[in-house]
C-alpha cells in the first residue's frame, strides 16, 4: 500500500514538473534564459574566480551600458527596422555631457540632462529620416553612425576629455549594487511594460508584424517610429553616461563597434530581425550572455582577438535558431 502511494506521489511530482517546464518554455525569454543559466553554471565550474563578488560586480558594470544599447536596439528591431547608430550616439552623448561638465562648468546633473538631450536629438533625426525623408532605416542610421562619430572627433579634436570624477555617482553602490545597474533594471522594466501594456507598444508589434496592415487599421506608424527612435536615442545616451562613469574619461572612440553588440544582444535574446517577435527583456538577457562570454574568456586568459571569433560564431548559431522565416529588414 505504501509502495503504491509512493509511486502515485512520484507520478504527481513528475507531472507537475512537466507542466511547469511546458509553461516555462511558452515564454519568449525561456530560451535565452536557459542558455544564460547553462553558461553561468559552466563558467562557475571552469573558473574558480568567476563566482567571486568582485568579478560579478565587474560583470554587472560591463553589462549595464550594453543593456541600455540592447533595449533601444530591440525596440527599434521590433518595429521591423534596424539601428546602426547606437555606438556613435553613445559616444557623442557622453562626450557632449563631458564637455558640458569640464569646459562649460555645468553641474553634473545639468551635464547629464544635456547628454540625454543629445541622444534624444540623434534619435529624433533617425526617426525623421526614416518617416519623412522615406530613407530605409539601415541607410538613415548608417548616416548618423558616420556623422555622429565625425562630430565626436570634431568637438574633441581626437583627444579624450578627462576629469569626469563627478560621473562616478553612477558606479557607487546602492543596496549592494552599482547605481548604473539599478538604472538598467528600471529601464528594462519600463521598456518591457511600455511595449507590452500600452497602446504604443501594441502599435510597435503591429508595425513589426505587418506595417501596411497596421496603417490600414489606423495606426500612425510614422509617429510611433519617431517616438521609438527618440526613446532609443535617450537609452544610448544613458549608456554613454555610464561609460563616462566607468572610465572617468570620454574617449572619442568609445562605443566603436557597439552597434554590432547591441544587435547581437537583441538576436540572442530572441528578437527576430523581421520585427514583431521578441521582447526587450530578452535583449537584456542577451546582453548579459555576451558580457558573460567575454568575462569568462578573459578569466581563462584567451587571446582578446579570439573573442570576436567566438562572438561571431555564437551570433550565427543564434540567428539560425531564432530568426525563423526571415523576410527582409525594412
């Protein structure tokens, strides 16, 4: 009798676990989250230094700026567009904020606002080029990538802006975590609920799914695109401010190539390049995965040049698995 009861309990436990796993994998973020957990466990096994608090704090500080870029990039991709300007907007915004602090002698709070307004302006220009000038997003944002980097070099003369100690309030700890990590968490929550629970969020997914159908349904696609591109610009600017805090210097080449990491993070997080599928939460998981991979390769003493090869291979595999039915990028 007891043996039968034991078998019944084991069957019920197995059934409950099966139901839980089935429901878990119904979530869009389940695949990247599973990959992250596996990588985290594997990294803790192969390197004794990985789980130390010092290393985890460094990992979070490295992840936060990329997470902000990934959030903006994911929102744009969900509309079926693409943004190649994150790295340049990040650098330009951070540089303008640094100049406002050091050369214009503005309070750090005002300098932060100036930097964010710079990012918003870049995003607004992106949106207007796409909607009013009818330039494909790939070309429009490529123009801002080049022009933005050029602006950084012009206003700095190619030399770093030093003396950014006041920005380190972003790296100071609040409740055991650096301030910039809390900012990244709040930004993730904000963008997730914005795109999931608001009208503009539903419009973003509708445009990404079928822009023509969305327009026929009464969606003001142009306004939505301008708003999302502008929001993305602000997120990129915050990333630039975080880099100012981490480095205490605004380098002209800060963010070089980061647009590729932002796209990679979005794809790794399950955002499809066709638009309309994925979430910003997944993109942050993707950003953490990319940062974790770089971190463990450094701990293992792998040549930095090989890190690009590893990232490229992982992105290719993820794209194969996650971007089903790829049609085109608008």
